[in-house]
């Protein structure tokens, strides 16, 4: 049986856990060969073993901080060295330091931008020349619906994720004639292990974040991965420059 992403090579960043691991799992199920990148090399090794045994696809890993140019370069180079090409880049590495703006420190502000924007800038910058040379590529960034609905305590995070949304439109136009599409998937609250922990420790806070979602619940990680899978496929050939919310209706346009 042929699968949607057979013969495709995908880099997934932030793939050691959470949404990134769910995306890696989905792309592997679709047949893609993978390079998994994350700060946490130990967790990556576990993810690699599980994906190989569960889906029978080849998997490479690359540990390090993707906010560093050299690590982004090594990650893209790993795909080229192991598989000879790079079809799909999923820029998922990130995560918020969620607090009122006045409570941020210079260090938390810098980390917020490094983690959510520089990781994406470097990976795009390193991957796009390879995709342009091949005349094909799919880039899917993970943004955030909080950029659109101005969720409480998300201002600094939104500054970084808003940059990702803006990079998406600009790059989509620049690379539109190269067979490369660039889109962003913007989730609202997602039922990650971290969200489960927040719900247990601070139920009022978790309820506040879910209160803006008409569906009345966070997304399952697989619901985000499903949209990433579609945008990563050849089938999504006429979709580019879009920020697509997977948000249970928390914003509606
Ligand atoms: N969880 C949510 O409700 C939610 C909502 C909207 C958007 N998002 C976004 O979805 C993505 C995944 O979120 P998650 O909840 O699964 O987060 P998570 O913290 O569970 O996982 C993020 C992974 O990215 C890795 N990572 C972070 N910075 C990195 C760096 N500089 N270099 C390499 N790896 C790095 C971490 O080690 C971790 O394994 C993030 O971009 C996040 O901002 C999450």
C-alpha cells in the first residue's frame, strides 16, 4: 500500500516530546523518512527507536539548540548526508514563557525570541537553498492563535510567534515559483503533557485559556499533526502563505 509521504524526507524540530513528537509520529505513519531535532538528545533517541519499530521508516536525530546557526546547519546537513534530499521542514521547536509582560526579565524575553523565532529563521535559511535547488519543498511552521486573539499573558510570546506568521507570508511570495510552499499552523490550547500538568496544578488558569475556545476543550495533539500532514503533502500544492488556525473556533477568520 502506498502512503501519502512515501519517499519524502522531513525534518521535524522540537520532536522529542509534545506536539513535535505527535507530528513526527504522524509523518512517519504517512511514510516519511525523518530527521528529528531537539535540545533533548536523550529523549530524541527514545523517540527514534519507537518510530522505527512502530512505522518501519528510517530516522536520524540531531541534538542541540536550534537558535544557534551551527545547529540548524547541522540538522539540515544531516538530512542531506543521510537521505540526499530534504522535502519537508516542520518548524515546531518553541514554547512560551507565559507571564504578564511586566514580569518578564531580560533573560526570559531573549529566550522567548531565541526559542520561537530564531529557531525558525535559521532552519528556513539553511533549508531553502536545498529546496530551491531541488525545485520542491514544503515548510510548515507552528505559530500560535494567541497572536490573533491576544490571549492573556502572551504578549512577548506573541511578538515571537507573530514574527513566524510574518516570515511565512514573506517567504511564501519569494519562493512561490520554486515549487516551495510555506505555511503556518496556529494552535490555540493543546492537550500536551504540559497542559495536563497545568490543568492539575492551576485549574483556574487552564480554564481561562480554554474559555476562549467555542468547542470547549483544548485540541488533541493529533488534530494539530493532521493539518501539518496535509500541508506537508504534494496534495497541498496551491496552499501557500497561509496561517491556518487549528483552534476550536477561538478566532474565526
Ligand atoms: N501547547 C500548546 O498549547 C501550544 C499552543 C500554541 C502553540 N504551541 C507551539 O507548538 C510548539 C510545540 O509546543 P509543545 O507544547 O509541544 O511544547 P513542548 O515544550 O512540550 O515541546 C517543545 C520541544 O521543543 C524543544 N525546543 C525548544 N526550544 C528549542 C531549541 N532552541 N532548539 C531545539 N529544540 C528546542 C524542546 O526541548 C521540546 O522538546 C511550540 O512551537 C509552541 O510554541 C503550543
